[in-house]
C-alpha cells in the first residue's frame, strides 16, 4: 500500500514500457523508477504486428524476455510502482506473445515482468514451471485476462 492506502504493484520493464511516449499514452503520466536487474533471463527480438502498439512505441521490433538455462544471464531494467489500474493498462498494451509473471529481482524485490508466453508443450518459457525465485504466499501468474478495468 502507498501513503494513500492504494495497492502498489511493482513492474520490472526492460523494453518499451520505459519509453515516455508509451507511458504517457497508457498511464497518462511519466513513471519514476529504480534501476534493477533480473537474473536467469535473456532478451530476444520480437516482430510486432499490432498497429496501435507500433504507433505507441515507434518500433515494430520489441524485446521479449525468455528464461535462460544460464544462471549467469542477467537483464537490465527499471522497476516502476503502478496502481492496479495502471497494471491493467500495461496488460492491455502487451501483445499476446507476452505473459505477466512474478519474479524476484537481483535486489530481492518481487516484481511483475512481461516474458515470452510458452506455447503448449513448450518446456523453455515461463509456463514451464521454471523456478522464478518467488516463494511463500507470492503467486506466479501464467495468463492474465483483462476485462474492462478488472483482471480475471
């Protein structure tokens, strides 16, 4: 909770959600974040075909996060604190190739991140049951469904 009693969600961004144009369009404000790193993942290029996403980011190739077999691999990025409504807006922005998962960052903070959605039968992506470093009452989300301003 923040100082106004609202739920705060941490989102780790390694790509276009760090762009001011994307933040203004989808959150209505510029986000303030803290640099952090995500161990055990790599970033790969992904061709985007959604015209609204391309217009917001100015690019048709975006980075996509994929679990790495190399524990030494690390992805640099920024942790933002978002409201539930802003997190839902981020879900609407990301195309179907991404899935939101909860991970533990190098700093020790748990945070949401958009990673490659594993295809059925795929054993390499976030849906493979790979250890994300999140334990206890923290939950891992395989698929996020957005209905209006609600997450189901």
